[in-house]
DNA sequence: ATATTATACTTGTATATACAAATATAAAAA
DNA sequence: TTTTTATATTTGTATATACAAGTATAATAT
C-alpha cells in the first residue's frame, strides 16, 4: 500500500515529501509492534534501550551521560528512566566514589534475565518487518537511510 | 556515519536490526528538524498535520474520525489537538446539524495563512534531507520503505 | 584559600501521548 | 415505544517527553 492511500490524500506528493511521510509512518508501525512485544514485560521502548546499553557494558557501570549519548532519542530524562528501572529492580545505581557527581548504573541479574527472555522476541520483531526484502534490498535500505540523514554529520 | 557509530556500540548488528535502528534514528532527526521549522509558529508536528488535513478538505468540514484516520500517528486525542488549534483561532468547530454526534472542523483564514507561510519552509525541510540522494535513489528509498512495512496491509 | 566556571545530574513544569471509561446521539431490535 | 447496540466524541488518569532551572561536586583561575 502506498503512503498516499494510508493517509488517504489525493494530493500529488513529491519524492522528498513521500520519504518524510514514509519514514514517519514506518517508524510508527515498527514502534507500535515493538511496544506490543514489550508490553507483557512492562517496559517502554526507551527503558528497553537503556537495559540494552547497560548489558553492552559487560559488567562495567555506565553513568548517566554515557547512557544518554548512546540512546537513539536523546531524551533529557535519563534520570527518570533509570528511576523506573530501579523500581522494577532491573538496575542498581550508586554514586561514583572517584567523582561524586557521577552515578554508576548497573544492570542486575533480574535485568539480564528479562533481556535474555526478550532476545528471541526482539529478533522475531526485526525479522517480521524485514522478511519482505531480500538481503540485497536490506543492505540498500540501510545504505539509503544512512545516506539520507547524513547531511552534516 | 553508520548507525553503530551514532549509538556507539561495538556490537555486530544484523541487517534487520540495523534497519530498525536506522528508521528510528532517521525519524528522530527529521522530526527534530521539523519541530525547529514549526517552533516560531507555536505548532507541534501533529497540529500542523491536522491543519494540512483540513486544508486538503478544500472548504468542506472534516469530523474527528476523518481527521484521525488521515493522521500518520493515530493518536487517540484528536479532540485535544483540535482544542489547541481552536485556542489559536486556526480552526472552527461546530456540531454537525445532520448528525449531532459528529463535529465539523474547518480551517480558518488565519489557519490557511499560517500554512501558506509555512509551505516554502516545509518544502525546504524535505529538500534538506533528500538532497544527498539522486532521483533514482529517492524512488528506491520510497519503494523499499513501503515494501518494508507492508506486511499484512 | 576563595571565587569562578564547568560538569554531572536532578527537579519542576508544561505539554503530549496512551489507554480506558464516560457521555451523547443515532440506529436497530424486541 | 422501549431497550439494546453501535457510533462519535470527550474526559480522566497515568505516564512520557521537552525544556528550563536548580543543586552538588569538581576543576580552574585569581
């Protein structure tokens, strides 16, 4: 289905506009489906993202600014995100002894267990959307998306 | 810049995963830039979207469910979105006389003027991102994005 | 040693969004 | 006609996000 049919417009869209709309819509669809995957675990997408970042630390703590710079959406609220994870006992936090301004955040075993349980479902989610494209097309889509947004970065 | 460098991961990503991340990130970048365009007009992206839908009606009113079905992100809150536009006098609303359950929303002249002023800036925004791709690549990206998300639609 | 600036994080506030429940009207069924 | 069901929209509530201001600590300059 073309994006025009989805937003039910009769307007003629330029390629530039169609891409914007297609990106918005794709993100929306992907996100909605991913939220369904996470729902039984009572995690938001951003919370999951933080857990992934922490697991990637392989036992080393991450402080707030490290977490923030690794997130896709640079929300200014890593604090409150970590608060939520703390309440669920998926992470621990303590003041860094070397620099008391910093906070050391670590994923707990419980957090690792949740991620481990989610791993296959996350892969399945990725495959669900990519299964209509062959390997070459997948490469192409990645390349084009990177080229598209890479204005001055 | 590759998505891996942006989220500063050393992990090896599958094509499926990279696409998900690239779509998320692209939407983020595009959206952030678009919000900058809208900021001087005190409009959110969704508010702008509603105005566009109303202009597309060419003088005919749109009721809430029509607006909702034409939006990219199906927020359940068209009411409050229209409330905001009403406060700024960009739209009018009245109960439909034929069916008093329905609400007729119309864009005002002021709303049309704002859109008209924004038109070139919106085009510029689209071009800003697409200028790194040639026509063929733009077509390709649109086609791949549509193919990507079109699972069971 | 004290004052200034920078860094790291937290908090406040306003707005946005998600989801469920509530309200009002209309259409269909008993 | 009364009841039931469907439709269209609104409201409540909890959570998320954006942005600015505040706090604590550390580093640098005077």
